[in-house]
C-alpha cells in the first residue's frame, strides 16, 4: 500500500519533512480502523506532524472523503403547479381586497407583504422548474432512443 502511494506521488509534501514509510503505514492503518484526522492527531502518534499535515496527507492518500456525501430523495413535481398568469390573478385579487378595506392593520399589511414576496419570487422559480421539466423529458426521450438502438443491435441493457 505504501509502495502504491509512492508510485502515485502521494508522499510528496509542499513543506516540512517527507513522510516516512513507517508514518504512512501507521496513518493508513489508523484510517483503516476508522480514525478521522482529528482523532489521529489527538492520539499523539505523530508528534512532529500538525493536524493540517495529517489531514492533507490523508486526503492525498485518499483515506478520507473530500466532501460529505448526502442522499437526496427525488423531488416529485406538484400536480397543481400554478401558471404565472394564475399567480398574477391571485395577487391582483389580494391587492383589490386590501385596497377595499377601510382599516388596514399590521397583520393585513404583513399578509400582503408575504403574498407580494411570493408572487415576485414565483416567476424565476417557475422558469427554472419548467426548464428542468423540459430537460427531464429530453433525457427520457434519449433513454428511449438508446433502448431502441440496443434492441436493434441485440445488445443487453446495462
């Protein structure tokens, strides 16, 4: 494993002393046991190495992920997506209702502010949604074409 690291050039450091075979082996063993960079640093087994040096070497050796992975559930589109015309119509109705009031208190003004903000933000969100919906349709069409081509060639689907 240490030899593979040398082949990839993973043991070079920008500053400081080079990592020894014994240090690399210990670092890899501790990482294999599930220790993170902070735990390895806190163990005191690398007294001449800083936390950042340990962390960097673990990244270079690919012993830790550079980013946390997250699983996101697929977002299902709403069946009741409003068109921009419907949003403007609702906003206009709310505006007329507020203008028709003889007394306007803070609560009514806050409700109107929320409605106005939602109407203002809805246009760009709807445009992005429609763009992604179009892209998804194109992907589905391409997948269907690929399936047809594979069937025509007698190839197995992957």
